[in-house]
C-alpha cells in the first residue's frame, strides 16, 4: 500500500475523474532529494492509465528546500514542480 500527500483531480461531468498531479509534502529539517522524486515518479507509474490526465505532474513540497540535484532535475523536466515555503506563501 502506498500513501500520497497530494492528489489533484480533474472533475469531468458524467465521466470518471482524472488525476492530473500527485505530490509529496516533507516537513523535515533536511532538503528533499532524489529518493523522494524517484518514489513519486514510481507511484505515478502505478496509477491506472485510463484515470490519468496528461501531463501528469509531480509536486514536491518542502519546508527545508531541495537538494541541488532535485533542483536541476526539475529544471530539465517539464513534469516536476518544486514548492518551498517562499513559493507556497508568495508565489513564483
């Protein structure tokens, strides 16, 4: 069994809902790293294809920020959003 902290659902009348993003929230004292991103990407692959919208976004929320490797990965990929406290409270 797996747990997700955030699931963004696109509601469609008279059709099944579609998952458009999944996310993980970390409130630790250390920056979020590659293992958290890899886990989230793995969980995305477990979602049933017929219930997932494209693009399927990965959202990482972190109180302590992100490692340089995850920041680079997010910049090079179009499917990852990093949300730290500054972005959460003040926007982009």
